[in-house]
């Protein structure tokens, strides 16, 4: 069982990242359960803007995508900026758009995206307000992409209204609510990933598509 | 296996509801798979504003809540109004806030909300733009509340920018994309509900809470 | 000069409302500048669900609408519930949808909604995360409806991640950031309202509509 | 009078951009009114991730920032990707975060950000759903940053639910609703910019800050 963490911080390594500090909590918990963990920052790669799986020369998204393919649990970590998911978080979503239109990312027989039977979760930090909006954008996008989302599949820390210290400086690592939720996230993701490994979705999307065509206008093929 | 559909249309019965028309598609598919379906409109009940499970005299939310407890699959249907989830959709979320703070809605032994091992999905209609935002708000809220979300757990129809005909008038019932997605929703929800019935989450949240306290500030009890 | 405050708390009077406590700060500031203020709670009225200006028997929205018509500055106050604008906030938006489709709410000569030359602002309280999302939904809706939005047209208070005390209990009334922003809101709204009273928008939307038709498909009349 | 258009398309020049096609409509209208227009794409610049006004060697945001300083009207154009504002749109917001914490971007005497008395608007295109969410994120952010927002300060085009042709291919340039709204945007921005040029906000934020401190906890300085 492998868990991959994509940190969408604006700061490349080795700059300290508050989101990384929260990610490390989840890593320790997963590792106690013999889950192999890998953490990477999108800002350390040359992730070109675009919506395909490979934006050509120099694009390093394919390396990230290969890691997503190889994991069973994907956790997106991201900071809040001005009330919203960081631009690297939205770039993750844009690059994953390829699962909706590239045949190579879909199983020929079933029509399932490669993400089916993988489990998703979210970790957010910010100095203030915007965590719910950020979790929301990611949880929903992952479900669209093909991931399954267990209950309480997120944990976050933000401070009170307005400017102020960030997660680590503010002592957020000792914030009970966040520490509870990171545990729910880890154990629920783990259970769901194990169950789906044994009982993968049998859904044949190709067949359902044919069925859907029966009750749809013939000229529109989307 | 039971599926409950909560329609968050602004219109009480027997007024025609576009969201209802989309819900009926899912009902037919579930019934083909021997899932017992019930559809209700929040607008037909006296659902008082508030965040508890019972807002006192005349409040009919307890009747709805009893039905949510009895289902394995909960599908929220809602219209888009001015780019957002209808006010009845947000009221559903507000009333379900009780799972976060009422002991009676949580299993004493495990600390799991009553929603654990239930599966959630979303159906949205609108004459125009706002479906993603509405799905997002509901999918994320359901995950917070304790539901599990399978891949492609939503279907929606909206028309192009600006005022225009709604789902039924516009022929949305013959829109291929929507017809495909309602099928993904139904079959993925069904599989996940069956799997979780056999393999419920073993997560003991009470124990995780104790563990979390070990690395948290003692004075903060949230 | 009149300022109207619509409090979208879930709690009818005389229950204490944290949002009301923040509203009272703005009221005091406006009154120092000889602006007449009125504060009301939607929860104290029978505001029926719907998107017209009058939903028939028993509907008390028309009384609220008359007050909106009579003010120069409209401030919407609302609590955050589960990361989002309260359902009463969304109901305000739904009921104001009438400005987009009811002739009686639009000036015949210019096509301007009755809201033109009025100024809008937002006040939000919540025990935790969701203020930006709530402000955003309202600021944007008000701009759609015809209000003008000055800089820093909002103030909010929320506590840190997770459950916890609300605005008043937490001492939010002494939170510097919120106290600064409520002042920016008041003085910027006041200036913009005065300027627009002297220099109303001359925009003739009817004429622009005719112009727009010249470069649009004739069959679509939206 | 100068209007600056920042196109947040993912595609660098000279690739065709649907958002650019909508921007050009606004440009033509502004130019008829003797407003000097400049259009640029963030994707054509090396805009480093970060939240300061200058992220160091190679960062070309300072060039964009200089243009923002020089305009009276700023229009952000952006595509929708998977229901949300493009990552370049969020990057604009992140880089403008500097107005909240860099002294050089604020007038010493009044405490006003350099954006005060400038006017903001938004143009969005997407093949489907997500325009409201994208407009909302930008309108609200601009108001936070110090811009004033006139009524109907946005125009957008999206197609119906699911994959499909984009703005130009779908004939969106002949879509009446979009063509009406781009006109409202232009003429309302123009009026408000003229009025604010003559009657700038007199608000002294420094003084209001001092006043706010009187009713706030002394130890918190945010």
C-alpha cells in the first residue's frame, strides 16, 4: 500500500512549508500502518500550465502523474491564499483534466479512469480563513477525477480572522481539532483503500454510455 | 438496500420540479437494481432554520432525519440559484451540523456519526451556470458529515450562459453527458454501499481522539 | 442618507446574534456620520422561498424589499455555517433574483435595476472558517443585482480551525483586524454613496441591449 | 483614461485564446470612448509563485504590477477550468497579496493601497459551468485589494453541461446575453472611474486604524 502526498505550497524546497509540517503528521500515522509514503512539492517540478498529461519539452508533470498512478492513496496538501486554494492546487486540477479526455488514462474495457479504486484526501494550512473552500475544491475535483472519498477525509488548520502567524509559528501542531482530524483522515483512507483493493468497482462505464445514448439526442456526442 | 433522495427545490409539491425530473432517472436505475427508493422535497416539510436535530415545536426535520438514518444511500438533488446551491440545500447542511455536536447522533463505542458507512451523491439542475459550485458544496459537506463518496458521484444539467429554458423545457432529459453521469452515480454508489455494508469502517474515533490529545495543548478542548 | 442592515442569522429576535453585535459597530459609525440606520433580521419575517418579488399570501419579503428600495447603502450581515453563507443569506440572493426578470424593478427609460446607485457591503461572523466564501458570495451577488461595491467593503470575524466560541464569547469585539475593517467598510460605503447620489450612472442599458443585438444571433432573446 | 486587461488563459501567445476574443469586444467598446487599452497574458511572462511584489531574479511580475499602477480600469479575463478560475487567475490574486503587507504599495499619509480609486471588472469564458464561481473569486479579491466594483461588472460565456465547443467555436461571440453584459461592464466601469478620478476616496485608513485600536485588545497587532 502506497500513499502519495502532493504539497501545493508556493515555496520550493528547501524552504520551510507549513503544509509540509501537517503532511508529516499524516505520514507518521500511515507509516505506523506499514503504508509506504512519498511526499513531493509541485513547486519543485516544472509543471507547465495546461490540461493534457504531457505539455511537451521540459514538462515534468508526467513524472508526477506516474507517481499518482502507482499509489493507492493520494493526499493533496495545500495552503490557503487569500481565502482560496493555492494556484499550485488549481494547477494540479488542471493537469488532471486529462483523465476526462485522454484515452490512454482510461481502461479500454471498462472506461474507468486510472484513478478508480484509489482513495483521496486533503490537508490544508493557512494563517487564516479559507480552509473549507480549499478542501471543498479538492475533494470535489478528486471525486470527479475518479477517486473515492471516505468520511472525514480532510484536516486543516487556520488561525483567526486577519493576518497572523502560520501553522507552525502559531503552535498549530498542538491544535487538538487538527490532530483529531488528521487521524480520521488516515484511518478512513486506509480502510477504504484496502476494501477497494479487494472489491474494485465493477462499473462498466462504456456499457453505461451505450445505455445513456438510448435516451439521448443522437447528434450530441459528448 | 434503500436510497433516499432529498430534493432541495424551492417549489413545494405538486409544482413541477426540474430537479425532480433528473432524480426520477436515478430512481429508475436504482429500482432496476432492487434498491428501494424514496423521494421527498424539503419544501414540503416545515424545516426550521437551526443547527440542531430538533428545533422544537412544529419542526419536521426530525422526520427527514429518521429517513436519512434508515437509508444506505443518500442523494441530494438541488437547483442552482444565481450560481449557487439553493437555500434549501444549505439548510440541509445546517441541520446536519448536529452530527458534529450532538451525542445522540454518534455511536458511543466508536465515536462514528450515524452517517458512517452510508454513501452520498448529488444531482443538480439549473437553467445556467453554477452546477459545479453546488455539487462541490454538497459533496464536501456530506464527506464532513460522515458519508463516503464514490467516483463520479454526481450528475447535473445546466444550459448556456444567461437566462434560458430549464432542464425539461430545454430537452435536458435527452442530454447525453447528464444521462451518462447519472448512471455512473447510481452504479458507483451502489457498489460502494454494498462494500461498506460488508466491510464497515473499523475506525474508533474515540481512541484516535485520545491519541490526538497526547500531542495537543491540554487546555483546548474542541 | 439611509443604511439598511439585513441580518441573515438563523436566530429570530430576541435571541442573541453574534452577527448583530458586529452590525451594531457599523451602525454606531454610520450614525456618527448622520446616516439613518435600520437593522432587521430575515428570520423575523416570513420570507417565502422563491425568486419573485412577491410569493403571495403571507409572504413578507415585499416589506423587506420596500426597505431596500428606500436605502442608499445596503449591508448584508450573515453567519457562516459549515464553511458557507447561511441559508437566509442565500434566500436573500434568491429573492433578489427578481431584479433580473421583473419589469417593475427596472427603470423603463434606462433599463437600470432599482439598485443602481446604491452601495453594498458585507459583515460576517462565524466561530470558524468560511468568512471569505460568505463575503464572496454576497459581494458578487450584490454587484450582479446592481449595487456598487467600494474597496474593503467587508469586515468579518472567525475563530481558529474547528469548533470554538463565537464572536462575542471569544472577545471578537476587541479583535483589531475586524475593528479596522468595519471602519473601512463604513467610510468607503459612505463616500461612494454620496458620490453616486451626485453622479448617478448614466448608462442606458436598453440602448446597449439594442446595440448588443446587432452583433448577436437574432433567434436568441435572452 | 487607461484600461488594462490581464488575460489569465493557460495558453501563451500566439496560441488562440477564447478569453482574448471576449476581451477584444470590451477593448473595442472602451476605445470608442477614447480609453487607451492594453491587453496582456500572464502566461507570456515569467510570473513566479509567491505573495510579494517581487520574487527576485527573473520574476516579471514587477512589469505587470507597473502596468496595473498606471491604469484606472483593470479587467481580469480568465478561463474556467474544471469549474474554477484558472491557476493563472489565482496567481494574480496571490501576487496582489502584497498590497496587504508591503508598505511600498500603500500611501503613507492615508494608508490606502495604490489600487484605491481604480475600478475593476471581470470577463470569463469556458466551455462549460464555472463562470459564476470564477467571477466571484475575482470580483471579491479585487474589492479586497482596493478596487471599486460598479454594477454588472462582468460578462461571461459558457456552454451547456459537459464537454463541448468553446466560446469562439460555439458561436459565443454572437451570444446576446454576453454581448449585453460586456457593454454594461464597459460603460459602468467607465463612469465609476471618471467619478472616482474627480472624487477620490478621502478615507484615511491610518486614522481609522488608530480609532480601531481604541476598542481592541492592545496585545494583538494585526
